[in-house]
C-alpha cells in the first residue's frame, strides 16, 4: 500500500511531466482556440503543482534546494537579458 509521501511524490512527478508537455503542445498549436485551452489547462496544472509542492514541503516530504544568493540571481538576470 502506498504511503501519503509516495502518492504526493508520484502526483508531483506526473504534474511536472504534464507541464513539460504543455510547453511543446502550446508552441506547436496553430489553432487559437486550442492554444487558449492548452494554456488554461497548463495554468490549472501549475496551480495544482504549486499547491501540492507547498503541501509536500510542509509535511517534510520534499526538501527544496537552498535559495540562490542575490548575486547569483542578479548574474542570471543579466545573462538572460543580454541574450535577448
């Protein structure tokens, strides 16, 4: 029988996989209505993923990486904006 932690981690993995898939489907969609529907579905899954992530962190099922320092964040921002 699956434990709560296993079910949460499995569901999170599934949501993460679907979010990755949505990016490709949205980019490839030529139909505006389909594209909007996919965006709505992706947004709903992102909200579900964030809620479940918060639950997993609260329960101790998931330990996030340490936050990046302000210097690293600024360096990354600079790199991303210079590539545009």
